[in-house]
C-alpha cells in the first residue's frame, strides 16, 4: 500500500507539472518538484522537468545548478553520469537555445509513467475500471494514468471551452482509483461537489468536467483468476 501511495504521488505531481509548464505556469511547480526530488534524488525524469521549469521561468542559473546537483549526486553516490536526455537538455540550457517545453515535459512525464508501469505495487489483482461518457463510450483505466483535458495530447480529449488544456488525471494506486484536479479553471465535480484537489472514486460515481458528464465504473475480475 505504501508503495502504491508513493507511485500515486509521483504520477499526480508529474501530470500537474506537465500541465502547468505547458500552460506557461512553470514557476508554480518548482517548489513541488524540488520537494519530490528530495525524496527521489536519482529520478532523472523529475530532474528534467525541474530544469525545464527553471529555464522557461527565466532562471537559467538555477536550471544549470539543478543539473550540477544531479551530476554531483550521481557521481558521488552511484559512480555514474547523467543520462543522454538530461545531458542534451543541459546543453540546450547552457547555450540558451529555444526549448520546446511541451515536448520536454511530455517526454519526461512519459518516462516516469513507464518506469512505474510494472511496479510491484501493481498486480494482476489490482482494480480495473473505466470512464463512460454520456454517449456510452468507455475509456479503460489500467496501470497507466488517464489524463483528461482540452489539449489533444491528453488520453481523453474533451473539446470544450470550459475544460482546461490539462484539466485532471485519474490514477490507479493499486488499491483504488483517484482523480486529481490539475489546477483547472472550472474545477472537477465528483458526486455533485467540487473536489479540493484529489478524491477517491467509487463505482458509479458521476464526474463533471466542463459540460461533460462522465461515470466511473469498476470492472469485476473474472472468477477463477
């Protein structure tokens, strides 16, 4: 259970950082990324998000310092150098090159999520579920998070002006499913109430995002498995 909660925290913060950086609010996630890195000091994809956040916030010296901190930690503690992806990002920052932040943070988020995909906390008996829209279409929920928003880079795209580009994410903790509001403008409503940040979903829960009504459905495991 503890491992699942840690994975849930990493995925939720990763999705939040991706959304905020892509929407031009990188400075709002820097402190959260720094705190997460204190807990996971060798997680290079988290460092890539942090470096990108510093750089697009016009804090080049802090971005370069973040890379140096990572390099020192890896060298002194593990005897290795940073990987090619973070080194490439460092060179771009050092040369003050234009950075496609959306590509950088999406790649970092993808690496983090894939690293957790086969986590020991996620077993064959982990809960399975789906999100059903008003038309009856179902989006399955598995080990990977389901990102919801107006941007086409989301897993569930809701073309609605009341929906933020990166609005919410649903995460499988291994014990249950949780929905997190990614600091959207109009909020996430579960069971008719706007959630503060995160809410655990129960079978049959109604979710409203913008003008879209969604239903959370638990899929029972087949008997004999």
